C-alpha cells in the first residue's frame, strides 16, 4: 500500500473556500479514481489555513497513472485558485493495521 500525505496551504483568507472546494469536489473526484482505497481531508487546528490530505493508493502504479490522467489536471484546476502551495510525501506501508 502507498500512503500519500499532502499538506495544502490556503491562500490568505481562502480557508473556507479551500474546505468547500475539497469537500464538495476534490475529495469525491479523488475517491472515485482507480487504485484509490480511501481519501481523508482535514483542516489544521492550530493553523486553520493549513489542510491535510491523506490518500491510500493500492500501489505506486495507481498513483503514477493518476498523475498522467486528465483527472490530475482537473484536480489541480480545483485546488490552484485557493492554494498557495504545500508539500507532498509518499510512504510504503506494509502489514495489517493495529487498533
């Protein structure tokens, strides 16, 4: 499994718009992609202009296919107007979840 962790920073004063864009359109777009097992999105408590996007991909091939698909450009078009950047990391997670 591949876990993608992305921090998104909203443009000044665009936190509410970022939340709306992602919950109404961004997360549903990502959730329907081949190879996506789940998507989670949340807003920072200490810094409400910072957002966390977590995506579990079946594998790196599924993530790579998304990056080359039209859906990737559509997702960026949603986020870019309300974002001032961020950072992305990927983690390979093996083994079962432990509660």
